[in-house]
């Protein structure tokens, strides 16, 4: 009971501080800006490909020999091949917006990775300042149906296997997205410190998700404290090494566009915020698993002291560490696979690749997150062992009473438990 009071004395003020942080930092929505028409910062509409016909690329004027006339280069040779090839003229109908029903044509070259076909749903970009016949252009394929179907299959699998816990997990996932979209992202765009916003938002997600999925109990509270301590460690290490390695957080077109639209945003702080939020999901898994393992060990052997529980729990944690760290590294490597291929094509050395800011960011992200995960295992296991072993005093008298010889009946057999 004393340890539970200590846990409450830690978590209640922490939850109150998170609530105050949400109120103080809550944005009124993302600030407006003039659209640049670059990358994702474009007006888009839904459209349908209504007709596709094959035409000569030369007649369509889709390609031609470079102005220099040099066809010996790879670019010149490709241009000649395209000019002699067969292109497609696609007619696209706009299905949304003020110009609903308007049609335009687009030439698709034979070497383009995205080929259009009749009846295909697409996304078109709209540029009002361009000439009328050039205002619309196909920018992507409409993937709403397959993505929605995949999400439905995922939700069904979670509910069928997890039952009520699965439903609660889906509710917690929805709340996490709401916090991310209506608090974290708009607050950063409003100019609030990305690190502070990430800490408050991640803490709110952690409290809601863990207690909603696992119930209001000492077991869940221990997992919350273990997650919180690990997040603090990740924040400190991330801040130190991002500053020491001089990582700007502005390494690609998307971050460059964000910095151009909102120059007041601290991009290195945004990088650190991403590390904290990205580590939270895996941390939840580790801390909840370790806490549950210690509780089950106690149920199996109530007479085991906290040292025995810790040693048994840490043996389970070592296996968890090995799998989780490998998962993180492979996840980041898979996401950066095209970039790693470029470095391989350029025959760059490992040192050169690791020193580039684009790769260094992923290395810092992976290693800082992994250190936090590794630290969460002994911290959470120790906390869980201390709390659950406090119940041992209530189990000992029962165990001793069960060892007393039974007075009734024949013989003096001991009752075994």
C-alpha cells in the first residue's frame, strides 16, 4: 500500500501537468499560408481517367532530341528512343471542386513509371495561376479503396483475436491519431517548441493508451512510470547528440518546404520530437510486457522475493531486448533502402555514408531509441518487482497455515498447495 501511494504521488501530479500542458499549448488550428504549389503544398482534386488512346510520341511532341543535338549521351539517346516510341493520350475528368466535370488531356510517355488506364481513379494538382489548359495535371493515383480495405482487415483481425482488449486498442489508436493531428502538428506549426509539444503530446498518448487498454491498476501504473523514465532518457540523449553532431533536421525536399513556409520552426527540435514520438510505441510494448511478466511470475510463486522476481524478469527482458533492437534497426534500414542503394551505386565507403547528415539522422534516431528501450527493461522490471513483492506478506501466512497438519480425518497428511 505504501508503494502504491508513492506511485500515485508520482503519477497524479504528472497527469495534472500533462493536462495543463495540453490546455496551455492547445492550438486553434494550423496557421494559414499562401500555397506554393510545390510538393504536398498544392491544391488537389479527385479525378477519373475516362479515355486512353495510343499516339506517336513525335506527333504528340512529348519528347525530342536535346537542343545541343548530341545524341551520344544517355539523355540524348533516351530522348530519341522516346520520340520514336508510342505514347498515350489520357483524357481526365475532374470529379470534385469548383471545376467538377471539366476534362483535360495528358500525355503519358512510355518510360514513365506510372501508366494510366481507362476508368482509373487519380489525384490531380490544380494551379490557378497557370494557363487554363495547363491548370490541371495528374500527380498521383487514388488509393483510398485499397487502403480503406486494408485498414478494415487490420481492425477485424485485432478485434477477432484481441476481443475487448482489441477494441480498446483500436479506440486508443484513434485517440492517438486525434492527439497527433489536432494537437501536436498544429501546435508545432503555431510556433510552439517542438520538444515541449512532443513531450506533452506523447505523455497524453501514453496515459490514455496504456490505461484504456490495460485498465487502471498498479501493473499499468508501473508500466507508465517505466515508459516515462525511458522517454526522459531518450529526450536527454537525443538533445545532446543532435546538438553535438550538428544535425539540422533539414535534409530533404519535405523538411526544406516546411522550413521555407514556417521559418520559425526549430527543425532540429522537430527531429528530436520525432525521435520521442517514434520511440513511444515500442517503449509501450516493452514496459507492458516486462510488467506483465513480473506479475505472472509472482502469481506462479508468491513467496519469491523482489530480487528473485527481478532476476527472473530480467532474463525474459534480455530476449526482448535482442528482438526489439534488431526490429528497430531493420525498420529504419528498410525505410531508407532507396537511399542506401544510391550510396552503394556511388561506391561510397561506410564512413562516408554514415557521416552524411541524411544517414546520420537515422543512426542517431535508431541508437538513441534503442538505448531508451534497453534501459526500460531493467528500470521497469525493478519497479514491478518492488511493487508486486509488497503483496508477499499477505501470501506468507496463508502458505504457513496450509503447511499445518490437518486435524480432522484419518492420518496426519499435510495439505499441499
